[in-house]
């Protein structure tokens, strides 16, 4: 029963998080501190998401792109300046090994691993 309640809570929080996200076609549609992210699957739609914070997942080669996305109902959406899967990291962070991290932390880690 406890497991069921736990998963019900996780599902509830997920639904609330998704419903709070705002659909976008460019970063102009998003709030400060957010970017427009298009998923990787075929019929994805773009959503405003926050820039990556410390330890968030990221993609190091993820420039903003312009893309036309065609959907099964014939609708074509024109996306401008969107990122795939993840927003870039916040200004003071870098994407290293698929994780947003401080450049100083990354430098120390590189020296330790050498």
C-alpha cells in the first residue's frame, strides 16, 4: 500500500510539473531563466524549461536550432532558436560529462583524474 501511495504521489507531481510547463516556438515565448526545448521523438512539441542548474543533465553539443516540425494531422510548426532535450546550463556553469558543473569543479576533477 505504501508503494502505491508513493507512486501515486510521483505521478501527481509529474502531471503538475508538465501542466505548469508552457508551450513555445522560440525562446521569446519563455520567461527569463528559461529556454525553448524540443524533445527528440518524432512528433515532439517544444516547452519552456529552466536553464540547467548545478548537477542537472545537459548536452555539451546542443546549439540553438531552427527547425520545421511536421505532425500527423498535417500541421507544420516553425521552431526558432530551440534546443534539443535540455536547456544549456546557467551562465556560471558548463556542461561536462552530460552534467552542469562549475568550471572550477570541473578543472579540479580533471587534475585529480590525470
